């Protein structure tokens, strides 16, 4: 367009020049001057035309490139739209798969809950089966003893065994009482024979009766007689018998110590199955599986340490105190398996009676004082009569926290505090208040955790010099009495007197020394 316009301009100048030349009166010189000027303009215009032509060609090339780019982008846009459509289809498919998976998860959750319930029932059935098996073994032992006695009432009459010493006490394979069974259970003859003289089969039978049957095979390959176990170390138990569980090793050590010293403890009559029922009574059923797996029995209970409880996954400080107070109640009642009271029997119980209340009995008391809606909150809390009476930091505020009574319900909390004071007695209420007001007192909380003690660098050099009993941190020491707080010993109130001879003796010694508060 620009080139044509330039040509038209040149052509119009030439026409104008011709008109001027043909016009009369104009001089030839002026016409020549104009003609030369027009020639110059013509050349200038030709140069401009060439330059514009080049620019037009360059713009044409650019336009072609842009057109090809536009076509390429259109292809890409079409491909992107197709990909987006495919992505939408895939997302729809994933949403449907997600819904299906959520349905399967719900089904699996229901199935898991059903399996857990079946596991609980299976555990109970296993406990019952173990009790029945133990009774069956006891009856079998009794039958064998009676048969032996009957065979002996016959031999004496016939006079055929006059040369046999009935008091020899040795149990030898191939002798009078040799059996072909895989193991030999304990008999009165075994108890009269020192454990170091027991045969391999007697030792293996004793382990099986003692709840450590899983180690019998390796023990049979290792021991020669009972003396092998008596002279072995805990490292030998782990290496030779495969006892990896620390509480299984402790169980074996305590039993061997009792057999070697012939010290009869009432706690040894309580097996690990009774301990699981005891955990129900003190309100800690959540630890039954751990205690059952560790085969914790009555003898082990009185020698439990803080680290033992941590091994059993008992980390709550409140639960540690609950177990400690429950063990103290057992000590006070000489490990009577039926010392805890589960049902209401008295209208106005004294503190010495409340200390024997089980967790269920405490919940019955809550129902009696019109707090029935909060009673279920005590399940798994570890609250029992021993904790309420023997732990000075356990107060009405602690009980309110465990019952989840909101702080804004002041009237309800006041009613609980009044009922709690009436339950534990005026003397106990006063002493709990004095303990709470002592300098440096740390209140008991429901969330505090117990952590294992860490040994400092300077303690390692003294660790080997100490005996095992010196380093044992028992959860409830046998000779524990009144616990000092900030250097002040608290006198047991009247409700706690005569709960334990140890407690009474400790109190009397402190009264004579004049270190009790109020002296």
C-alpha cells in the first residue's frame, strides 16, 4: 500500500511538472530547476520504496512465524483439554475407589472390634483353662502320691522291701518311683530333698508347674541337676535357657532363693492368675496382659521395683502409687487372697475397713452418695480403698479430677469433698490438709509420668560395690513405714493404726525419738 502511494505521488508530480512546462510565461531556467528538484525527490522516493519493501517482506516472514506458532499452540491447547478430560475421569474413578476403600475400612474396624472382643473372651478362657490344668495336675500328683503310699502299705505287709530305706529321699531314675512320662511333678519327697539334688526331670517339671514351661526344652539340654540353676547367674539364664524377659529371670531368681533358703512366704501361694484378678480389684485391668505375659505372681509383687513397673508399661505416677498402696494392704493382711472387699457390708465403715475396699466397692460408695453418673469414670483409674487411705496426697480434689467433675460445678465438688471427709475421717482429713500445706509439697496429678532413674557418671564406680538388694528400688519396701515429707514425719491417723505391724512399730519408734509432728 505504501509503495503504491509513493508511485502515485511521483506520478502526480510529473504531471504537475508537464502542466507547468506547457504553461506560457514561465522561464526555461525555472523549469529546469524544478525538474532537477523533482528528480531528486524521485530518487529519494525510490529509496524509501525499497526500504519499505524490505520491511514489508520482513513483516510477512514474522506473520508466517506467528501463524505457525498459533497453530502449534492450538494443537497444545487441544491436547491439554484432552488431558484435563482424562484427569477428570481418573479423579472420578479415584473417588469411587476411595468410597469403596472407606467401606472396606469400616468393615475391617468392625471385624477388628469383634476380634478384640473374641481375644478378651479367649484370654479369659485361657485363664480358666490354666486354672483347671493346674488343678488337674494337683489331682494327678495326689493320685500318684496315694498310689505310692498304697504300693508302700502292701510292700510293708509282704516284707519284700525290708532293705529299702524309706527316708533316703533320693529320687533316682530307674528307682522305685521312676516314670516314663516326659516330666516328673513335685511330690512331698521332692520338697524334703534339697533343690540342689533334684534331677534334671524334676527341675524341668518344677519349671513347667511354675509357669515357665516355654524354657523347659533348653533347660533340659543344659542342666544336670538343681545345683546347675542355683549356681547360675542371670546372664546364664538368658544365654543357656533363652530367658530374655527380665521379669521371667527375676521370677526364677526369687523362686530359687526361696528354695535354697527354705523360707516359706505366704505370698508364694498366690500365682500369676490370681494377680490378674487382683489387678481388676485395684482398678487397673488395662495391665492384665502385661502382668500375665510376665508371669507376675504373689512373690514377685512384694519385690517389684519402679523399673519393673516401667517394663510392664505402667508409667502413670498415680498407678504406681495405686500398686504401692495395694501391696501395702496385702502386707498388712499377710497376703490373704480374699482381703479386699468387693460388696457393701457396713453402713458406717471405719478407715481400717475402707482401706480394704476394691475399686468396685469405691464405685458402689459413689452411687450411695448420689454420684452414680460419675462412678464409671473410676474404671481403669487405679482408685481403691488403700490408695484413698494410705496415700497422703490423694484428696477430694484428686478424686474430682478422676471423676471428670467440671471445676465450675462448685456445689457438686463441695458435696464430694464433704462425703470424702466423712469417708476417711476427721483425723485423716486434717493430716491430708497439713501434708498439702507443707513447704515444697507437689500436688498429685492424673497426668504425671514416672521416668526411669538415670545413673550419673560418678555413680557407675560405686554400682559394682553395692549388693543387688542395696540398689533395688522396691515400689513398696517391706520395712516401709511412715513416709517423710520435707523432713517431717506424719503420724498415721487412728484409721490407719493396726493396718500393719510394720507401720505400728515404725510409728512407735518415731514417737519415742520425738520426730513425729506435734511432739
